[in-house]
């Protein structure tokens, strides 16, 4: 048997065991209003009925399904409008959404606690410097998230307490704020210039401080210079033997650790020329001897103090090494930047 229909149907079961039906057009994706919804029991008779609103929504209240005899146990929702109709089972396992593909972490609602307040508290960012201003906001609802006028009136004017503690658990700010009908409040707090670095805690409590409604943390830290990475190379390294210092340059490249060039940084360097044994790539089995440096047992260190080197917009600067003073011999050159 085949069923061809334009009705797309979503069935949502709520924490209080009531059900919500959402009907939309498969062709246009828009809600279908004024569709008749019937919840049929085992005996084929309707145990609940209604009509979708302009948003294609209809709500089946829990109390209408309480204490029904076995012959009237809910079986299937049937939706009709004009010549079109469709259905969805009331509670069949193979029609349930598999949550294993989704992150469903969070608080679990206890229907018996539905009238207790619950909230989400947040700041404009998670890290501040001493002396900065913190913008705090929170949204508060009862745990059942009822949207009726009675619940909104119950929130309007309800006093709550906002408390901020520093890393030593000392209270540094507290204020009593009244909720509006939407359960939304906001507050600002100016950090002192000598604020202690570390993790701060914001708590939203009931006026008597007996119950915690919401909780959030932020961090205060002094300014830390950006980490840098340094690369050093020479313009004459293609030789397989000795190289002369004539036109020799050290090329400095300075970047921020996150990748952008580190411009405007002063760079200091020290060059060390050390007489030593000569080795050449490709001649590992040979020993080379420099008669000019064989009797020299000293280290020649040179500081370049002629000019202050500052990295340009590309994080680049160079050192000219062609004017180093050294005796006629072979040396090992080390550059410290």
C-alpha cells in the first residue's frame, strides 16, 4: 500500500507527556493551517481532536489522555485537509529520532521541578584585563518553560541576586535586580585597575541566596606580549665549501606565533667567529687542516652596534656581515639573534 501526500509531519513529546504536532507542505515548506488533527485510540475512535493554527501547530494536552481504558489507548495521529491526509504513530519506537547523532548534553528536566527557576548567564567575552568593563546578561525561565500569561506575570518584578567572586572566593560585587516579564536582565561591572588575576565566578541566586539559578565564569589576566617565532638564514649558502664574508648577509624573519609578520620589533645580534676543524659535505672520510689557524686558541666575538635593526611591515630585517674584523684564517660563524 502506498500513501501519496503533501503533508510533512513532526511529532514532539514534551517532558510533561503532552504532545505537539507540526504540519507543513512538502512542496512549499510552509506551515499548513486549519488541518484537522485526530488522535485515534485502539478502538478507532478519536480520543483527542483539534485544528492546526497559522504556524501549522496543534497541542495535545496531557490531561486529556490520562486514565483512558485499554480500548482507548492512543494509537495514531491522523491529519486531514481537503482531499489530502496523512498519519503518524502516537508512540512507535521506529519513528523516534535517534539522538546518538546529536549532542544532547545538558540539564535533564524533572517534571516535578517544573516551577523552579532556571537560567542561562553569559558575558560579552571570557577574558578581561584589569580595569575593563564586564557586560553580563541572563535569561531566566521556569524549568518547564511555560509561556502562559500567569508564568510571565510571576516573573515580572521577581527579585534575584547577582554575585561575583574573585579567585580567592571573596565577594567583589553583588546587587539585587528585578526581572521583567521576559525574564531577561543585564548588568555591568567595572573591574578595578588592581583586580586580581585568575578565574572569577558569577552566580545568580534567589533573593534569599538559598537557590542558585545560573552560573558562569570569566578570567582576568594582565597583558601578555604575543609569542614570536624567529627564522635566520644567510644569502650565501649554496657553496659546498668555504664562503667568503664579502656581500654576506644574515636575513632575519620575525613572525607572530599565529602567523602574521611581527613588524616594528627591535632586533639585536651577536656574531661569533671561532677557529675550528673544517668539515665539508661529501668528504666525510677526509680531514682538512688550516695552517693559518692551527695555533690560534681564541674566540673572536663581535657585537654589531652600528645601527638599531627594526623589522619592517613584513617582519623582515638584515645584517651585513661583510665588514667583520678577523684574521686571515678559516672560521666557524655563529649568529645569535
